C-alpha cells in the first residue's frame, strides 16, 4: 500500500481550501439574494461543505 506523501497532502489541502472558498461564496450569495433564515442558510452551507469534503476524499482515494 503506498504511503501518503507530501504531494498528496498538499493536493488535498489545496482542494480543501477551494471547497471552503466555494462554501463561503455560496453562503454569501444566499445571505445577499434570498429571504431565507439564518438556520436554513447554515444547513445548506453545512450540506455543501460535507458534500464537498466527501467528494474530495473520494477523489483522493480513487
């Protein structure tokens, strides 16, 4: 089984940063453009974040 080297860590870290930025932009857009409550926006952002992290892990594993 190959070891998790520095390149893999750097790539995963960069991808996690992109996911965090996308979630931040999503939340900002929802806050500005919709009359949704804070709880609804937080739930949508959490779902987007978990989905993004899960997809990142699946791509890194495969």
